[in-house]
């Protein structure tokens, strides 16, 4: 299948222009229209791309039989009705993070796409950066060994959002990355969340998430709007190697350390770790070469491939729903003084996410 697919970008605010630019440059797509309630805003984006049709009517866009897919870049509270309308019109859908404003809405979107045989893709952009795609590869091929721990930090002196707390604003990035790089996704039973609001804004501005992983491993996510320094870093410790991803270091985003702790069991029969000899391994450090390609160009290519191959996108609606499930359970934990809360996995009584 060589013909280009037709896509409409819905929303010309902050993220929409980035989507439009990448769809415009893609060999897989024809950017058919830019839709926004503010016609002048849509026109400015269209003019910046050398001229693209615009519309202020979502209904007209969805009624166009030539449109194969819509890419939604509107506030999270609007995702549910727009996505359902697009799916009901037979369109494939990509929607920016978070998938929806509630888990219930996200589950309905996933079910509707599944029933219609349509692709519902979450725009978890970080998952398509060359660095994160390489991390996924290194974990999958066993280069790091079994995962022991993951520490993720995303802090900055950022804008305090009026409608969401720091967890809903920043943690979707880290959670979507964990879901992408871990075999089987975020398959965790509980989450604990601690947050603070030292400025009395009415919402958590500093937060910590703790998630137990399989095999006794643990993941920890730190998000913060109040830090004067900007850090985007993830440390993944394995039984063979440890990886550090520093997103703000363009010269060496990934570093792999052949360092760690080795346990040589004295008794293989009992395999008692208390009787183990502990030694420290200090080996080489290397930095994998990464291709230079904008993440959103990979996002556009993945959406086209999923549609043409009739498969789920690598960041599917189910992936977005798993992220929402963790966020909602984290909110319950926060309200319960940090007590661990069960993460809901069932879409409804008869199915699972």
C-alpha cells in the first residue's frame, strides 16, 4: 500500500502545530485539514506550512469520507467526546496524552475502537524518541539482565496547571515510558503516592510515585513543578548492567555501565541469599549511537503502519488506559495519606485492559 493516508489535525493550540508539521513532512500522510474552533488560529498554522485547508467544524471534518484518521490535540477534558465522535465516524484516532480525563472515559474509548476495528493510538511522544526506543531494545534483548529498580526524575520550575496536579501533568510521560520499555507494560498491582502543596495552590506541586515491579523490583517516579533546576533523567538498574538516560544531555543521552552487585550463592541447593558472597563489578561504560530523528515523525509513521497492517499501535489505547489506571489509583493513594492503592485493570466486568 503506497498511497498516502489523509489526516486531520484537531486543535491548533500548543501541540497541534507540531503534529501538523510532522504530518505535513511525512511520506505516509497527506495533511488534509487543520480544525480548530478559532479559525484564525488554524489559519496561522496552515500558513506556516505553506497552505493547508482549515475548518472550524469538527462535524464537517468527520463527515468527509476522504479523511482516514484524526489527530487530536485538545484539552484532556475534551478527548472523550471528540474521540468517540471520530470513532463513530469510522476514523482512526491518535490522541495526545493523557488519553482521557478519567479512566472510565478512557475505557469507553478503548472499547469503542475495538468494536469498530479501528486504531486508537496514544501520542506518548517520548516513547518514540531514539533514546527510549533504544532502551526498549536493550531491555528486550537482555543487555541489562533482569530489572532490579527504575528511578525516574522529571523536575523543573514549571507552570502550575489550573486544572490538574503535578502527577497528571508530568507523570504520564514517565508512566508511558515505563509501559513502553517493560515487557508486558505496567503490569503492577498497586501504587503509592505522596505529594506536597507547599505554596497552598490547592493541588500537589511535588510528588513521588512508588510502584512494585515483578520479581521484587521497584520503580520510583519523582515529579516537581518547583525545582529551580531542570532534570529529566531515568536510571534503570539490571542484574547485568545499569543504564542512565539523561534527556538533557544531547552529547550522551544514554550511558550503559557494566557495574553492579553480583551475588555468588554458596549453596546452590538452598539458594539462600543470606549465605551469598557479595561482590561489586566495575566494568566499562559505553554510550550507544542514536539516530537523529524527531520523535513525532516516528509517531506519524507508527500510526500509518498500524492502520495499514491492521494492528494495535505500539502505544495503543490500552497503553494509555494503563497509564490512566495508575494515575487514578495514585490520586486515591494521595487522598489516603500515601497508602498503597489497588490499580484497576478490568475495562468492565467482562474484559481486561
